[in-house]
C-alpha cells in the first residue's frame, strides 16, 4: 500500500525567507509524486510533479521540489516566501505501476507566511 | 484554461436523504475520480472511473455510493441514504498526462 507522511502540521516563515514543506512517501515500486495547494474554501490546485528525469522539479508560483530516492522524500521549497503563499499544502503519491492512477495524500501542512 | 467544475458548491441534506453531486470534467480527459475530505483530515480516494465503468473503489465506497457518466460530459456521485459521517468536502478530478486536475469541491452537510 502507498502512503505519504507530512511530519509538520504547520510551518511558519517570515516573508522573504526560504520555505520548506516536508514530505516522505512509501510505495511498492517507483513513485509519481505531486504537490497540491489548497486556499481557504477552494479546491486543490496542482503545483508540480515528479515523474522521471531531473530530481529537481520546478512548478507554479516559483515553487520547486527535490526528489530524493534514498531518503524517499519530496520536499517542497521556495527561495523567498510571499504572504500570498499562505495556504494548505498537500503531498501526494501514486505507484508508477498502478493502472488507475489513484492518488494517496498526506494530511497536509498549513503554511503561514508572516509579513 | 479548461477547469473541472462542480455543482452545487454547498449541499445541506437530512440524514437518510439521497444526494447527487455533479461534476463536469475537462473535456478531453478520460479518467475521472471522486475524493472526499472530512473537515481537518486528509483527502481520501473514493473511486476511479474509466471507459464508463468503475476501475477501482476504496473501502469507503460502499453500496450507498454510485457513480455514473450519464451524458458524456457530466460525472455524478450519488449517495443513496446519507449518514452524518458523510459530511465532507467532495472533490471531483480528471486526469491528463499523469496529472489529476481537481474541481473546487462540493461541501456536503448532513443534518
């Protein structure tokens, strides 16, 4: 069974500082990894994904994430946080060998960027 | 840019009533999904749908739940007899190029 762990319920950073939201995963085969963001009373917006290739993937709004196979991690990063980045962030995984592409999500990390 | 849409945005119902949640996936997508998020909890997979049939369903998706694509554009989730614990945000998603794109959700409140 596939699973995702987001060890931090909440992350607080000051505007302009770098941010990291942590994610580790477990799948039986090779993973497809995703980050989604959820603003209050809104749906899940796709940020970025790792499928194959370069371990550092870049996504929307200046976010990037690094796939680390040995540590089974896919941490989300941004060099300089904005107040508008404040939202709930979800990491998700699916097994590359799966046939229906269902996603398994972490419990989410609430990011607060303070002005 | 095409988006997944869902109606209604909020549905309030009495326990034991039937509800139908509606979704319009992005038009050229082929796989469709329903997920739910109970308040304060993680997003959970309910069911996937491909080629007009269910391809996988979770333990949550019991006989009270059904899905269909009645007219080639809408994708519906029916809960036959709602329970208090069905109160949640329900998200529809459709798949293109390994990425699922989610709708804004329907908040279901069962009283």
